[in-house]
C-alpha cells in the first residue's frame, strides 16, 4: 500500500505493467518493481533516454489496469537509480481514483511495419501502439524529421491489416547502444480503426497481467 496525504492506495502485484502520463498525449510504458511504505519504484520508461533526461519535475499521473477500470495515481519522482537499468522511485501526490475515461494507452509490439515518407520506403518493427500514435524502430538511420508526414501499414496479431497516416512527433537514436532510430508517429483514427487498436492493446494488457501472475 502507498499512503498519500489523505488515503491509502492498494498497489498491484510487482511486475504489473504501468503507464506514465509524461505529457504530449503519449503515455510511456513502465512496470512496477517494488512498493514500500509511502513510495513505489518503477522501471524508467524506454521513451526516456539516460538517467535524468526527460524526468518530470512536477506531478504527473501513473495508471494501471484493474479488472473493471483503470486506477490513476497522481505521483511525483523522489529518486532515480544511479546505474542501469534505471528505475524511478515515486510517491503519491494525491489520492488515487478510478477512471473509465478512454486513455491513449500504448501496448503491444513486435509486428512488422512498412513506412512510407514521400518516395522513401522503410521496414520497421512496432514497439507499441495506441489509438493516438505508435512507436517503432528502424535498424538504420533514415532522413526523417519531426513534423513530416508518414504512412504506416502493419498487421496486428488477431486484427485485420491496419494503415494510418500521421505526423512524426520525435526521431531519436535507439537507446542502450542499439543501432538505428526510434520514431514516434501521432495520428487521428476513425472509430473503427480506434476500436481495432483498443481491442489489440486490451488483449495485450490481459496477456501481460497473466504473465506477471504466473511468472
């Protein structure tokens, strides 16, 4: 349990996937490592490079899936591990609350993605996706810049083929010394496409919870 100023939050099991709302409409993936007293520790999100870059300096939401809704816990960072794998120690900044609001939760990954920018075509690997954007990895640098338009086509497991047209939000070198780049693409989807992505991510969340339960 984590104590806030006025209440106590029942934390999920260690290993549960968590999501950090770090701004810009993108929720970063993380995982609960430990909960102790009035603090809890999560893995530093892959979207944040290095030990301190990108760490929020104020309150932000952490949320995770429960059987009936998502639980949202306003939090703030109180410590960062000094060596890899980097971890953030957080404390509750306000009481947790349940939310049935549609969140742009990222999940999944592994599918092959065909990217097209003008006349340039690339093959990428999906890292995660939400109904508002996706993150993918290309193993060689490409002439891509934030603000440019990009077409992405893929086959999600258990879903029909999916194509989206979006705008590049960020292009970053792959972390941990890996080759290539990570690309974050944002887009707006029609309801049918959004439903397909939500169903895919929800199935992924359920499978992740099962893995954490039986591992």
